[in-house]
């Protein structure tokens, strides 16, 4: 190997990613949540998405046992929530009142889109586990002018698209919250 773990991490940081919060309830009913930048689509039919969790995370075993969870894609204005949910602490939800979808999964209010998922598979990913969820429902508040939160080179960023460009999201019919 001609590079270090630090080199690899810096190189990966040059790929801009969206930011999401995964959320759910532990066996004891406690609300759980963590910031992820590893959120991706997997399949349209069936509708599958994925995220990964470090095996060293204090809540790792709770995520493995969780049958349903939510994934909230954050807006640019929600960088404070991303920071809050990226830390290992128990008061993550103290100032956040979750929105609940039709499957009673906690979601982050004001997120661009929320996905309610059921566990589909968990795969080995080295020091992480890869969680694949089957999407049960979508909840969007995004508008054509919405700006997503992006993480790039160790910092939050935003993107803007041209106001004149048509979007695939224009006219999309999703349930609001």
C-alpha cells in the first residue's frame, strides 16, 4: 500500500457528498440518530437505498436490530443539525421534535426529503456495516429553489443550480409532512 489511512481519507474528502441523518428507535423506545454522508440509491425496483455505520459506534448493535428507520436528506440551512447528530451524545433530540411518517418512523423536520425504510439487508463493509433499506414511503418539502447540504473537503458547502434549468424534481408528487 503506497498511501496512509490519512491520505485515503483526504482523497475521499475530495468527492462531495450529500448529508443525511438516519433515525429510528432502539428496542427500549429511545430515539436514535446519526449523521451520514454514505447515503446512496441502490435499486429502483425494488426501491432500495443504503448507508453505512461504523462497527465501533456506540449504537451499532441498536442499528443492526432496528427493523425500520428513517433517512432525512438535509437542507443547506440544517448544518447545525448535521453537526449535532454527528457527535456521540445522548441529547441529540433534546431540541428537535421529530416528524413521523405513515410508518411511525422518526424523521428530521424541514429536511429536503425523508425516506421511511424497512431493513432489507446488512452487509460486511470492513470497519463499517452497510445497511440496505427498502423504501416504504417518501416525504418531501423540497422546492425547485431548495439547496442541499453538501460535505466537501472536511467542510459543509452548498450547491445552487441555475434558476432557468428544468429539474426532474419539478412536478414530483410526494407526500408532505
